[in-house]
C-alpha cells in the first residue's frame, strides 16, 4: 500500500512509512453499564427500585426471568448489571450473575419485548506443576500456602491440600506422619476463568516422599469410575475406611466383655461407639448393597450393608436414614447413609459401628483391611501408557539440604 501525492499535476508514489497518520478518535459507547449488588434481606424488586427501574418495566422483566431463575432464590451478594442507552437512559439489558460460571441476560427486543439467554463463563485449561519441601514446624497446608511459586494461584492451594490428603489418606496420615524434610511434587489441571479463579482442579499424578519412602499416585479413568493407583496398578485405597464419620471421637471400643450402662450387666460389645452430635452424617465405610434399613431391637434405627468378600457393616442408633437408602440399593464408599441419633438402647446420641467377616464381628480398628480393586488386567497396557505420560509431566524433585546425623566419637 502506498500513499499517492500530486506534484505539478503528476501523481508520485511515497513510502507507506512517510504517509501521514490520523490522530486517535474517541467514540463514546452507546450504552452505560452499572453493577449493583443484592444486600441481605433485600428483594429483587427493592434492588431494581433503588436502581431506578420503573415498576412497569420490572413486571415485564420478572415475567421473562421466572422462566429461567426464581427471583426469590437470589442470594445476598448476587451481582446485577444494568445497561442503559446513553441517548435516552432507556434500559437495554440486564445481566444477572447466577454463579461464577453462568449469567442470565435479559435483553430488550423491539419485536418480542424482553428475551432471555444464558452466558457461560469461558474456561481455559491449564496444566500446572508444583514441587516443594516440608520445612521445620510446617504442615503440608503451610508449605503449599507459603510456596514461592507465582505459577500456583493462591486460591488453588487450599483446595489442592484437601485433594492430596484424600488421594493419600489410606497410605499417609498428614496430621501425624509428616515431618521436616518430606517432599512433594505433583501436576494438576485447572479450569481457569478469566478472573483468575478456577472452576475445578484435577490432580493427574503426585508423589509424596515421607521419611525417604516415596508414595506415587496416578489418576486413571476406568469405564465405571475414576481412581488413583500406584505405579504397579494397585489402588491407593482400601476397600473400607476405618471410620464411618469425618470427625472421630471414640467413646467405647470393641470388647468381648464390657459393662453395659443401660442394661447394667457385662456382655460383649462387638462394635465401636463414636461420639457425635445428633444429626451428624454417617458415611458408608465401603461400597456395597443395603441389606437392611429399618428398626431392629436395641440397635434402634439400623443400616446393614453387604460388601464383596463376605464382609458386612452395621450402623446403629441412627436418628434417621439418608434419602433412598433402602434394601437392595447400592451405595458407594463415603456416601451418606444416615444420621447420628440415640434410638434403641442408647443413653445419648452416638454411632455404634460393627465390622463383620463371614458374619463374625472383628475389631475395625485393628483388622487388616482388604485393598480396593487394582487396575483390571485388560486395562494394564493402557494404564502403563497413561502412568508414564503423567509421571513425565511432574516437575523434578526439589533438592533438599542434607540432614545432619550425630555420630558418637570413639
């Protein structure tokens, strides 16, 4: 492209670099946007009144909105953006932020009035690597939170601690087993929003070195579920959790001879009692099928689950049952099946939990729990490929300072 000028009636070519440039011209936007936030106890009508939206306009807006979102279910903190034409201040559009990932747009249409549509927040997939060392007087949470790595958003870190704890919960006690000098490294995917927050995080592979012993976890998608396995294809989970509550406070242990506080006699106590407030959710310690759900003598409200390998578990004195927990229904490990209560022969709210093998009670705190199913044989080759790829994605181990070892002088 060239610039043509005229000298003595003849056009001459000039270099594009010598061509004159027009100055920047600022054009005002055709509309003006204003965002308002719903206060506690405020209704949508009150908010729109305060924003200057006429009552007749509100009626039309509400009519269309109710087809997609109930105005009564809007929570405090909900953001609503009002866009008005600059010329006459007429309302052009209303954007209601339903959640972090979607917004409801109400837009004026000259033919049909107001029309509604959803706008989904765009997501960008990122793969992030993390590596660190537990320092003196640090927990995993503190180590990740204080990690000097700008590539790991601070908002991600708390959620990542929870995910790592759940991945390794059957192999490591992050509350008691962790010590200075332990190291970790992992790779995760994040569904990032434009504002820098994330919709979700997925740990693809992780390694935690505890007391110089490495524990590796690789995420692998099977046909009917997703699990984490070690490099040999063994599940990191056991088939059962030790405890049926998130918070554990044992009030009475398994015993073949215990004084019963209600009956006033000595007899076997073939389960473990956990103290918890009435209504505390009770979790299935293993996947299985509901064999019984109802009232049963001194047990009160009782759930019996039947598991593979001739195992059964019992959950007694429940205040009530979770929705859908009835005979013949399958439940998954960690699923809520009922709520702590004091039904049956109980002096106060607590959970009585029994673990049985071939219908014989065993102590759930000391029994060797069976492992969860490994990678199926026909999936071994695919697992090997996935494991190698994901382990290669992990960052190198962080070099640690050599530990000082005291040596006695001869």
